[in-house]
C-alpha cells in the first residue's frame, strides 16, 4: 500500500490507473485501458511466511503380560515415562507483522498491514516442556474355568496418566473399564475415564492478529426498521466488514472431560448356524466437557453493542469510526443516537462453559457363509443423540433475556442457547446400513445413510422460528468382478462399477446453501475402479 500510494502520486505514464477496468463497448468484461506492466510491478510483492515447530522426545516404556497371577489368570502391566519439549514459531512477512507499516500520507492513519486486503499478523513464538507418566493393568478377575454362576468371565482394565506442563501446571486422569461375560454370547461392558487436551501454543502465545469478519450491524437494522426502509428484521442488509482482532491467552487451562459408557453385546448362539451369525450391540454413553477452548465470536459482541447503544452505552470490544454526516443522516428520525461504522471487534481465546453430550449407539451385524447362493454380510448401525447441552455463558444469556423482553428485535440472530440437540449439524438420529453378497469372483454391495431433520438457528422466520432443514436418506450401489490367477494379463485384477447417491438426492436447503457438516453437494455419479495386485 505504501508503494501504491507513491505510485498514484506519479505524473508519468507509469502511474497506476485506479479507474481502469471494463471497456466502453463491454463494461462487464476485460480492460481496454490497462495500467502499464511497470506500474503493476511497482505495487506487487511476494509474501513469505516461515513456520517452524520442533519436538524433542525421550521416553522409556516397559510391559509384561504376567506380573503376578490371580485366580482368574495372569495380570498384565504396562508403564512408561516421557519427557518432551515443544516449540512453535511463526515468522510472518515484514509487510504483515508490523515491521513495514502503512502510514497514509493524507490522513496520517496507520495500518499494521502494508498489503491491500490482507489482515496484519504478528510473529509468534511459544515453547513448553511436558513430563508424563502412565501405568496400566489388565486384570482377569474371573475366568471360565472358575465355574462361577452368571460370571463366565470378568476382566478389568485399570489405568492412569499424569502430565506436568511448564506453562499451566499438572494434570492427572484415571481410567477403568470392565467386560463381564454373563454367559456365552452375553457380555456387559462399561468404562469410566477422564481426559484432557492442552491448549496449543498458538492459542496461549499468539499476539493479536486480524481476520475479516462480516456481520449485519444490527443497530443500523433497527434504524431501517423504525424508519420503514424494511418491514421485517430478516430483510436487513447492513453488512459490516470489520477486523476480528483475535489474541492468545497465556492463562488458558486445559480442556477436561469425563467419559462414561455402559453396553450390552449379544451373540445368540442358540440361533441355528444355517441362519447365519448375529451380533447385537447397545451402548449408552455420556461425555461431560469443561473449559473448552474457543472464541466468543464477532456476532455476540455486535448484538451486545446493539443492545448497549439502545440503552445509551457501548460495548468496548466493538470499535467504531467517528460519526460522519452520512451517519447522522442515516439515523435521522429513528430516535437512535448516530454511531459510526464498525472498524474492528476484539476477541480472545478463553475457556468456555461446560458441555454435556449423551447418546445411544445401536448395532447389528449378520454374516452367512457357505450357502449355495453365496456369502452374505449385512450391518445396521444407529446413533441416537439424546442430549447436547452447552451453557452459553452469562453474556449470551443476557442477550437471550433482552430478546425475550423486547429490548432488541425478536429476530436478532444469537448463538445457540442451552440445548444444541437437533440444531445445525447435530441431528438426533444418524443411521447407516450395508449389505454385501459375494460368490466366486462376483460381489455386489449396497450402502445407505440417513440423517434426521435439524433446525438452522441463524435463520429465523418473521415469528422468530428457526428454519427447518429436512432429513435425508441416500444410497450407494456397486458391482465387482475379480479375475483369477488363470486370466493371463488380467489375473489378480478387480473391476468395480458403482453409483453413489443413486436416487440423485440434493442436500436439504439452508439459508446459506447446505450444511457442510452433514451433507455433500454431489448428485448421482457413476465411477469405475480398476485395481491389480502384483
């Protein structure tokens, strides 16, 4: 930008012409009055970024399957210690890291980025040392040979891990798991464990950097609605493209979780083998997470600024330019004190509030071999999401209360509230099924997948109801032939012809197209795959 401003001031033919582009006869295409190559070369540059991470690791591990023996069998043990040193360095270009700043020669304004349309990014560096130890026992409590009624076998896994981080302290977590075979073909299994994830060096050490964020400036939407320029808040189009100024947080704590599960496995041996072998599984699980590392985001800050302005205050995290005559004219007659355009929004990595997820996994597998009609395999798996709750925190809670009280418009978009179940990318049900038949060199397979309906919470009706994203079911099909060893050049060659999404289902519509977390934008397509083993 420094070179561009200097180039614009030239009075020679090599000055860059900012008014070029388009042609008289065709204004939407081409450039009949391009700037000279010398002018373009003078204002362009190559950006470089050098990122480097290092890991130095030392560990010692030992294991033995028979440390000592219990009535149920030998006890296995594994233990280890580890030391590691991690570093991370991100060296940004001098035109982006504040070395070569841009100072406007007309206004005197300063930008840390000297590159047009590229946000500034400071250099960052971080390091940590981690020391850890773990121990694990495999304990056979009861064996079949002990002939205990209703306890054919009982096995336990007992484990624990301790880690010390130089940047935030100590963490110790346990794990216990159990497999109880009641009788042959009936198993009850369960586990309890605690986990953690350390924030990465970027999240703890990053200096403030900018990213482009676009949100409606809701106070301007309110003015449009009051003045009759729009009839509904959903019609608002007051996008504010601003810098989201994100900074690291050296006071971050590790994310922590508690995981619980209990399940049942049935293999009904009493079903005659001529009908195939069945396995049924049911598992109920629960995951509780704390201190999840994340960002509050631009939207809640802009909505809070909207609320504060209506109450005669301001949100300090939203920086606005000075009020201009255009701003005064825009708000005139609305009863709202004029404010300038949003310039930047400040945000920082923080430990967010707790999250609880519960679900039920159901599975069925069937296999039938050696029949005159070939071999058969089938499976059906269903994942049922029962609970997905996340505490939104006091700030977002206050915004929901303000919306319910009518202090801000009822159609103001807000982040997800307490329950996230069946919202956005979290359907209550996901079901998959597969079927495979094979005989000799031939094989045919089919696969199907179902996602239940969800709501899109960022797109509200005039009554404030979220948009319904429909459920979807898709299916794939293929046929395959494998040439044997006597087929000459074609020996050990497999040809597969298939179609994916055979019913040509389109992803259910949302306000922005489709939910990428759930669906793919591909219609039906055919494929051929040829593979050969040498």
